[in-house]
C-alpha cells in the first residue's frame, strides 16, 4: 500500500493553500463561498477544500443550467 500525502489526494488545507490553488485573493474566495457555493468549509478554525471538488465546481459554472419545463 502506498502512503499518500493530503496534497497528493487533492486536499487543500488552509485559506492560503486554497487561494494559491485558485490564484485568487482571500476576499474573493470568501465571496465565492458565500455567494457561489464554492466547496470549502471551516472546520475547527481551519479552512478545508479539495482540488477535485473545485474542478467539479468550475465545470458546473461552465455548463448550461437545465431549465424547467413549463
């Protein structure tokens, strides 16, 4: 069995690491969290996210939304 670090698994720990991954400022990431369902959560005072979830979030922003039939 191979031991993998959190970074290899895609885990992002701390706001600085999330900002670095996104190449965005902290206020921008906070705005994304509050208004755009950005996949990050503060747990025991530490911001956590995942690179795979962020890729899915970005892709969802690009795809057209399904419209309800009337």
